[in-house]
């Protein structure tokens, strides 16, 4: 995810083939399962589930698929217990990578994540080794073409709801919040009829790394591709400025 082309990368992801969409739906389904287990199946009483449903809809996940995932999680006492494990490490030239997983088999996931790093010339580090280079933020992306509000008006709605900042890009607006304020801001924008192409709590790098060596770029892409292919991996955050997810 480039620091300068988040919106372009979102559009690129949404245009991916059905196999890639299926993978995204599987990952969101796992998030729904965890949210239902933690806070119940009623979105009105479960803000985490409301956020994930909004994420599902922004990824064009059909409503009946969302409903099925919720019902399955609520009704299946034997459903897999997914555990959230986070790995941190380094790619080529000291690039920082954070891998968030949901897994029912820690050994399998740890082995796969380590293998992905090793095959790309990187290595998994200790907890906290790179996370200090990132800020956890709620991030909402709004497509300018779909938003009828002017920047000033949108900013007022966002700030009144508790957002920290709004920045204007060529084709989009980026709204940042503290993680605890994310749900309230997202719901205020939703209530105001503002269409969001992306809304999630994410890790934003404080600084970005440019890779200039062709071999380093190839290795970094290898790590990201292998992690993307792993069903246990939910999100990958990194500070390579040249990536195209």
C-alpha cells in the first residue's frame, strides 16, 4: 500500500478477479465469526460487528452472504476458535512489515509467515520490533466523484463526529481518527449519506521506504505475494512506498 495511492490501490483491489474476491470474502467471514463470538449476532448491540458489516459492503460482499456468515457464527457452537496473532519483521533494506492473522492453528500460521519472510530475504522479529514505526488509526477513504459534499462541509461533519484530520488528494478524501473514535465517525458519515470506498482501523507508517534495487523490489513483492496467498493472513501493513497491493 503506497502512502500516496491508497485510493488507487483500493480501486485496483476491487477490480480483481473472482478468486481474489472470494479470498477477501473468506477473510471478512472470519472477522465476522470473531466479532459474533465476542459480542453477539445483533449488530445494533455490537459495534465491532457493525464496522465489519460496513467493511463487507464496501468490498461488495452480498447481503445474503453477510447474513449467512452471521447466522453461521451465531449458531455453530463447534465453529473454529480463531485467535488473532500479529507478527512483525523486516523485508529487504530494512523495510518494516506487520502481519495480522486469524488462525485456528498457531503452528501452521507461524511456519507459513516465517517461510514467506525467509523466501523474500527477510526475517520475522520480536513483538514490537517495527510496530513503533506505525500509528494505529481509523482511516476512511471517500471517492470525490461519489461525494456530493464540498471539502469544507465534509470536514465539518467528520470533525464534529470526532475525526482527527481530513486530507484532500487528487481523487479522494482521507479521514483519520483515533481507533476508539472510528466507529462513531464512520457511523456519522454513513448517517450523512457519505459513500465510503474504505473504512477500517489500520496501521499507517510514520515514514516510507523507497526500494531502488531491482532485486530488493522482487524480494519484497515475493514476501507480500506469499502472505497474500496465506488464508490465515488478514492484513499486511508495511512501509514500502512502491507497492501495488
